[in-house]
C-alpha cells in the first residue's frame, strides 16, 4: 500500500536521504514497484541503486538475472558482476556466484574457478559454490 505511514513512504524517504542506506532503499523500492507491476520505475530504482553502490546485492542480483534471462546479454551481465566485485572485494558473493555461472557457460573455466573461490571467501558456507567447484 502506498501513502503516508506506509513502507513505500518510508523507502521513498530513505532513498531521498544521502547516506549508507540510500542504495538499499532504492533496491527495495524496485521490489515494491515490481510487485505493483511498474517495471519502468523498478528498473530505474535498480539502476539508481547500482549507480550509488555497484555491489548492492538486491538490485544487482535482479538486474543480472534479468540480463541473462530476459535480454540474453551475458556480456553485459558479466561486466556488471565484475564491476560489483571490484567495488566491494570480498563482499559481493552474489556477483561472484553469478560470474562463475556465466564464465562456466562460456567455457572460461579459469574465470569460473576464480569466481567460485571469491564466492567462498565472501561466504564460506555457500554449499552450491562448493558443489560447483569440481565441475568448473
């Protein structure tokens, strides 16, 4: 629901305030707009979140998945994952995991292994990364 006192209003206020939570606020606003079937606003909020913080996990994961599934643009998705990993080394497990999948699909096994290792450094309990490592 929208209006005064709603989560939507709180997210709008957080997105308007410059600070550590601004990117996260835009990312969560994108989820609200997705739920309201407002794809244009959702995409703009994800883009804004990623322009503020390229490693923002909510917006990044959705954007990369949309590029892979919807647009079939693995090259751009790969670049987005690499940018996220550079902007926050050791903190972008979502980007490393998706980069590993993209690299493996492209036959770039060395990059897939490096990405899986980065995933495990960021999230040592990521069982899926442990399972995929021998196949890469």
